[in-house]
């Protein structure tokens, strides 16, 4: 593309397709000879004549950057998922979309349920393996009941032994003993019919600029009980998505190896001309295999091809959801006072193996960012250069992430007096157990898209302009560059300075020139019906000249005129939670936080990443709401308060 220097309004720019990009001082341009093209001589004078000397009176005129975040769920299961159906879910895709749009429906447990506010988008990500089997089984489909084992399971359900039957079915599948003649997989009419019904439901629900139904599914790799699941999301409409069937983990058509999933994604794009991406989740249940330096499938160090393919296809990571938070861990971040948040760190996904401390560094997003910097120095590619989202992973057909409206992981965990005390999962032989109260009311994906459409949301995901929230719908901005200044944080439109002078979350900056250090513009606005904000932090990670990785947490904006102590720590914001009545007051904290920050310890030779974390004031946890509503007393170890939060996608600094 040819670029032509012009002078306009005292600022040097580059005239190129798509508009004018601001670069710097005009002095050198004025001395240049005019550039001759087939439209005549283009010089400083003609540039002044063509382009306005000042921006429009309306600050929003001519702006095409995203104006507000869109909130949604990229990870919801319905009755069509094998395990969700076995767990009691009876809500299908159409009902799930109606609920996400704000309608009141009846949950599978028979209770009325409704969101406080509609979502902006939803991905129904039902499991690809055995997709649609359980709903057909419950309906007594003759082709299924011809199998002897299926007949026994069905009779148990009819005789009031449904829980036992569901357990037998799920265990037979997880142990590789599920009857092959009734397995639902690609190429079979029943599987194809189910997949088409999911496509049809999404097309019906999609309402461009009001509500977006993105199509997708979950690929559920579970090698030796270690979670390597990915949610596949498509940019496309049903005409392209309908040309394929989901990739499964069952051979010969499927595989547990992520490399094979990436090949499938490439084949999808080659075949259809469409676009897709994959979002991994729950590294905390992978027992050290989610963000490896040595591949678990080959036993060899990851190579450049692995790094390139993972960086291409996995541009996002789901860092918070119902099965625990995945930002960091106290053993990884001992100086981070907010690191011990909603931890699931006892074992792998099915609790078949205990967790050991050496596994943790390969399980959490912050340590993955650090590992990525190290791998980039040897491979030339950072495989873990991903943005962040949250989602629910609900298996009820209900996307609920609010503590005062929490409907649990599966139907058995929908509101009832004993759900907090009932074991969610256990392995008595190893002495491992996860109790019902340990489920997390989290999370949602926030996307800065220009409009509420499939294409716009997907494109924002691809450029990583996203953030994760544990449930509250706070608006969070994070910009990085080298030219921000204090005045940029004093206006009412930080995004104008943010997009003009720097890059948004998910972007890249560098190299540093003229002795400049990275500067950041941060802003957060509370959820309108939620809690006030405690603080906005920037987490920095970097790699030094010896190849060692480091991290540091900086408080950059906070409420209530507090001052850091001699140890540099910011005092607590306080606590207004009334646990007995499951309420709090917004008499502490701030409704918004905006600040400018310059890295005080910057070394221009060191690769680094920065991301934002916004912390709310303490509020009641879902267990407090349950205790109040049902009049029950929780066990002493049950957490009754929480500090909701948001995590932005990083901005990376590269000296080269």
C-alpha cells in the first residue's frame, strides 16, 4: 500500500486506505519535495485544504471505535450435552436463548427463573461427543432401546432409579465402555440431525444489533482425567457452519490431541471460507498440562509449529467460571493479596489424580503469560499470547453468574436448601472432594465490539479486545502506549485519547524510543445495579536478561482517599457486608475509577506484558443468599463473602 505524507492541522500523518494515522512532528515533512501521483502534486498545502484543521464539535462524530462493552456467555450447555442431560437438564437451545434474551422460563428443577438483565450474546457450546444422545434416550427412541444396556438404563429411570442410571451411563462413557452401536458421532443421521437443530435454533434466535447467537460447540479432551477442553466458536452463519459436523475426541474421526483440533479448524476454514477460533478453559483442572513447555501427548518440548498453531487458533482463554478462577494462585503469586480467589486446586477434572505444587505454573493465565515470554525467546513465537474472557460452563441451559441469582453447575445444584453441603465431586480413595459450596458464581465474557453482530463480536475476539468478569457488568477500559499523559485521565471520554494515542487491551506496543517508558490509560465504571469499586490494578510480568520471569502488582487507581502504607500496600477498602441478611451498602468505594500510569521500573530491553484487574468492594457470596433464603446455617469453612472482579486482556511490550 502506498503511503503519502501530508500536513494537516499541524500534525504529520500518513494518508492510507482507511484513514489518517497520527505519527508525530511536522517539521521534517515541510521540507520534503511534493509527491507526484496521477492526482497531481500532494504536499503540505493540499493536505491542509483537504483535511479539517480541528476535530468536529461532536466528540463522537466520525468515531468507529467500540462505544460500550457487550456482555455474554461463550460456554453454555443444554440438555443436548451428554453429561448435562444425565445431570437433569431438560432445557434445550431454544429455551436457553429465550432465557438469555431476558424471558422468564421454568428451570429443569421446576422453579421460575429470569436474568436481572438480558445478555447481549450467547454461545451454546454443547459437548461434541455423544451430542444429542441423552435427549433421544430419555424420549425412548427405539433405535437406542434395542441395545441391552440402554434398555436396563431406561428401565431404571422409569422405576425411579434415574440417578443410578445417569451415573452408570456417564461412567461407561468416561471409561471407554459405552456401547458403540448407540454412540452419537459424526457421520450418523441422529448426530447430524442434532447438530442441524442447534444451527436452526441459533439462526432463529439471532437478532443482529439486538442479540447475537454465535454458533459453536465444546471439544472435550480428557487425557488421563486432565482437562484440555476447548470451546470452538464460528464467525459464520448456518450456511457455512452447516457444511461440517463438530470434531470429537473419539477415534477414528476424533482425537484428544489439540494439534488435531487445530488441523480440523484449518480444514473448516479451507472448506467453507469461514472463520473459527478455540477457547480453552479450566487449566486449574489440567494437572499441569494446559500451558505446557513439554507436550503431554509426545513427551517432547513444544516446537515452533505448536507455538504458531496455538497462537493462531487460541486467541482467547476462559480464565474464570463455575469450576474455579484461573487468573493466578497464592503459591505462584505470594505477594498478591487478591491471589487466593475461588480456588479449585485439589486435583484434575475427575479427581483421579491429586494436585502437586509443581503443576500450578502450567495451569493459570498469569503464569502462562510468563511462560509465553520465555518460549518466544527460543521459538520466535509466543504460544500463550491470548486475551481473557469469563463464561459460566453452566450445564443447566441457564447463563447465570450473579451471586444473588445463582443456579449452579447442574440441575441438582439449582437452588435448594442442601446444595451447598452436598458433594459436587469426590474420590474417597484419594481423600479428595469438592463440595457444593465451592462452586463459583462466575463468569461473563465482555467484548468491545462496534456492533452487536456475529462478525463484529468475533472480530473483537480475534483482536483480543475482551475482558473477563466474575459476574458484574462493569465497563472496563485499558489502553497502552508511550504518549499518554495525566490530562488524558481527566476528561470524560478516555476512549478518544486511548484509541488515538495507543492501543486497547489485546494489543502490542514497542519498541520504546527516545527513552520513553510505557504509559497506560485505565478506566472502570461500576455495574449500575452492582457494588462500588475498590481499586484498579495493573499486573506486570517480564523476563530479565538471564531468562527469569517476574511479576508485580501495581495499584493505579483507588477509592476513598486512601494512601499506601510504608510497605507500599494500599489499606483495605473496608467491608459493609451484612452476611445474615445477605446485603451490603455502597457507602464505601467509588462508582468509577480513571487514571494515568507510567511504568516506573521499565527496562526497554525486556519483553513484558501488562493487564488490568478491577476489584469490587466486598459483597455477599451466593452461599449467603442461600442461607438467608432457605434459613439454613452454613458450615464454618463455607465462604460467605466475595470480592467480584474483572481481568482485561494484556497489552504486550516487545523490544524488537
